């Protein structure tokens, strides 16, 4: 094959590959779970949960949120601005499950308030 033909084929496959990766990444969603379903084996996994805020403890660079369903779990949100979260609000959280000193918590990547 000629060099120009090989370059064209390589370019086409590169573009197709990048488009495929983009489409796949758009369809990857965290698994939706209940707090009662989260186990130590889930540490490192990205999940989505929702619940009612029962506590907010604001520190200098971090907010520790207690989220409740039938059980409770701590959410850790590193803030880059003002988080306007209050007790009683219902939120949806996407984040990574972590085991911190034997307790499961979620490092929040995205927090959305629900009506």
C-alpha cells in the first residue's frame, strides 16, 4: 500500500476511535444504590444515592453532610465555593465510596438538590 493510503486509513480509524470513546464515556453512569446496600467491598466504586440531609458540619475547606434514608451515611464535599445545603433538604449525590477508619463514607463529586 502507498504511504498516503496508510495515513488516510490510520486517520479514519483514529477519528472513529475517539468518537467511540466519547460515546461510551457519555453512557457510563454511576450505579444507583440505597445506603443500606453499600458494603466495604464497594470502596473505590462510584455510586449515586439520594436522601434527606440530617446534618451539615462546615469546616474551612470541607463540608461533612449526614445523609439519611432508612440508614445514614457521611458525605464529604470539598468545596471551592459556598455550598448552600441545609437540614431537611433532599439531595442526589454522585461520588466515590471510601472506607475511613472502618466507617463507610462518600466523597461527593456532584451534589444536586431535589424538589
